[in-house]
C-alpha cells in the first residue's frame, strides 16, 4: 500500500500528454494482492525473502513496467526501497531486487510439476 500511495499521491505520476497512460488506481493495487495470493504456502514456508521478492516482482510488473522516463523509474524505486523498511531486517534491497526478479507458474507446469507461482532461477531456466 505504501508504494501505491506514493505513486497515486505524487504529482510526478499524474497523467500528462506524454504520460497519458499514467493512470494508477486501486485496480492496480488489487492486481498486486491478487497475484501474491497465487503463492502456495508450502513453497514459501520458512523463506520469507521469497514472498518479499514476489511482492517486489508484482510491484515491478504492475507499476514499474508502465513508466517511460528514467526519473520516474528512479522515484518509483525510492518508494519501493522505503516500503522495504516495513519488512524489517528481511527487506535488504540487494537481496530483494537481485536479478532475475521473475515469477511464473508455467515453468513449473512445463517441468511436469503442478503449476505453482515460483521464482525463475535464470534466463536458461525460463527458456
């Protein structure tokens, strides 16, 4: 919610003629929550940093991917870093934002397992 409020209340992220698609609302926030709910507890038990990385992935997917100017991306990352403080010692930026920051459900299904929303280990794993 911290990231959403930062974006929604900032004049920098208001729609303009160049940024006409910068329309951020509660639907975007609900997409983040909805996809975090796809996580199956058994895959994340005892690994809270994976859930935090999932949250970061969803925020990047929903908001960061729509930003077109570097100064907007930089400000967004300030909001993300501030929100990480809410996770306490678990929210270390180097660990949470480490690449690749990708989660999918289709890779586990392609490997013959039950479809589960899990992190991708690397680009070879994704391919």
